[in-house]
C-alpha cells in the first residue's frame, strides 16, 4: 500500500469547532427527530463512520490558521454538536474544486436518499448553471437516467407554494408531474393542487384529472360532446374504472378512446370488457333457451 493511500485512509481526531459546514451542501432540511436519534446513537456508540473534510490553510497576523471544511457527513456533525462532542474523527482529503465538493455532497445525499425533490432539483441546477455540466453528465455521476434529472429540474417551474408542499412532504414528487402538465393553465393547476391536498388524491388520480383537463381544452368547440354523449362517456368510465372519450365524425361514424396508465390497467380493462361480453352472451343464451321452452 502506497504512502499516499495510507494517508488518504488515515483517521484523525480534530476539534469540532474547527469543522465548518460545506457551503455546497445541497441538503437544507434536516429531520429533527431523526437527528436526535442519531445523536443518541453517537452518545452510546460514538461516530462509527468518520467525517470527510478538506484542510484549509489561511495566513493571518498570528501565522498560518488551519480549519477544515466538511465534504460529507453533515448529519453526523450536527448530531455530534447536539451531544456536545469536543472532537470528531475525520478523513482529510486534499482541497477539491467547488464543483467536486458539490458533486461529492450531492452524490452522498442522493445515494442515502437524504434529499427531498426540491433540494435535488436545486443541486442539479447549480451543477448546470455554475459548473456547465450537462444533464447526461449529472446522470452519470448520481446513477440516474437523463430523463430523471430533467424531470426533477422541471419541478422548479412550479409556483413557490407547490414547491414548499413538496419540500414539506404534503405532496410527493410524483404529484408534480400532473401539476406540470397544467403549467400553461395556472387556474386549473392551482385547483388541482388544492384537490390533491384536500382530498388526498393519489398520483394516478391526479394524472387522470390533469389529462382530462388538457384534452378537453385541446378539443375544438365543434368537437365538444353533447350532454347525451357525455352521459355515455361517464357510464362507460364508471364501468371500466378509467376515462373514456367518444369522438363522433361525419356520417354517424366515430371512435371510443379508453385511457390507461400501465400494462396492468390495460389487462384489467380488457378483462372487464371480456367479462361484460361473456355475461351478455350468456344472458342472450338463457333468454333464447327460455323462449324455446315457452314455444314448445
């Protein structure tokens, strides 16, 4: 083992007051109850995994002043402060550029699933805006798909109140997709947001409402269904458990659109249709049999 590798793996004990938070830490929300639980664990068993820091040297009138900047382990540092530890174990890394420090903090938190969707979105955006990273590059760093990175960043397009709801756990990251579908219709978007909060809508229910609003707005005025057609759409939708649209064309022709969100839902709808068909055929057979008996 080389001296450089030994030094990299060496653990040092340093005064806790000399460790400064990572200014590039993407995480801003810390669960107080979980933090107190970690503090109690540290009180009993100590810090099982050293913090990762960089050494910072600055010249002053008193000479060279040495401090340390946290790279990874903010929860452990905060919990140690709650316990009142005077020293903490650290692994000292050479001072990395700001981009690398943000990457390291981001990757650690993403791997531990410690960040909420808003914190991840802000961190991704910082990597793009401040360090000119591309979405595929970020995806490679954090082990996500490019589409996942793009969808997370899009959450920042939502109004602040909706972002706060995500941050506070009142709605999930999945709920942001149907809300973003209505980004050009702020009134409907706000109405759907309130419905999600008030009626505890699932992501699937919110998606159905959002798609319905988007499709109805996209229909031409002359294509809007009549009251009778709407009634049929509603009856079919209730039977199949999904949204149904009837599109009429000239000459009495038309088509029926049945919405589904997954293969499982498609198979379920197909099973219902087949069951309805079999029940209809059985009823017709029974009616015919009864008629033949009556005739005889």
